């Protein structure tokens, strides 16, 4: 019984870490895409 609880808790911990990594990756990606878009707009307006 105790081993089963430990295994479940470890699985939940892994899933939480994966979700956090995916969350940060998506935020980082959106920031990068916004930055690239801003640079493109600046180039466009300078022309």
C-alpha cells in the first residue's frame, strides 16, 4: 500500500514538472515570436 502511494505521488510529480516545462516553453516561444514580429514591423516602417 505504501509503495503504491509513493509511486502515484512520483508520477504526479513528474507530470507537474512536465506541465511546468511545457508552460514555460510556450511562454518563451510567444515572447520570441512577439519580439520577431516587432522587429519585422520596425523594418517595415523604416522603409
